[in-house]
C-alpha cells in the first residue's frame, strides 16, 4: 500500500510470495449474517446472561477465524520475528481456559498444557501437522466444556474460586478481554493467510 492508501497488487509477503487478495464473506463481514452463529448482543437483561453470551460469541469468533484452514495455514506465522499463528492461539486459549476455570475457580491445581520438561511455555511452537491441530482443538473444546459446567453450577457471579478467591464475574470479564485481544491477532493472521477480512 502506498502513502495514498492504494494497494500494490505486486506486493509480496517479504518472503517473495505474493500477498493474497483481500476478500469478504459478505460486504464487510467474515460471513453472511444468515450464516453467523454469533448473537452479538440481545442477551437477557442480567449480568450473567450478558457475560456468558459475550464470551460465547468470542469463542465462536475463534472458530470462525480458523474455519476451512488446513494444518499448514493454521501454523502459518504472521510476520518475522513474531511466532503468532492461529494454531498457537488455539493452544494458548486452551491454556487460559484451563488456568482460570480448572485452577482458579475449581482449585484443581493442574498444569497448563503445552509446557516443555522445564515448565517453559511452548504454546506457539507449532508445526503444520494435522494431528497437532486436531489435538489443540480437542484440548480447547474440553476446556471450554469444563468452563461452561463451572459457570452453570455456580450459585451466582459472586462465587469465589477455590484455587484463588477471585469472583466468577471477574473471571468471565477477564476471559472476554483475553479473547477480544487475541481475536484482533486472529483477524490479521487470517487476512495474511488467504485475504479473508471481516469481524
């Protein structure tokens, strides 16, 4: 893109590969509104329904941003020297879900996934491997299911965690913030992969 905001059709990704054309599922959206599983508001007028609803929408956004991608695309990094990838984000968010709901809320004290023998974070050390992608999604879905059960069983949003005395409402707000931050990364990663643009 030049200083006037005009896209250079001959631009490359820096590694010599041409950049993908930007494309939208529908107008400025990632998918057509009829195909969008997210609610984006309109929840019952109470704190619990809104927090759970907005978190559910952010989780769905992660799935949308990764839809129809093979292992190579899932492992594709953004730009050097960053190690960000959509696969890395799925693994990272699985770990975040586990920490806040299993450790903080349920007091299980389990280790986060994707650590090496020294306990160091390897969430973003990924490869274009189908089994790695499948395992990451399975782990993420297990953690989301556990989190949903914790929320469903809590008597109210003031429920304090058994691992740390943090109220459930704070955990839900933190999770919404966490996903919202990383969905911005996912937007750019997906556009870098195949030009797909939108919310």
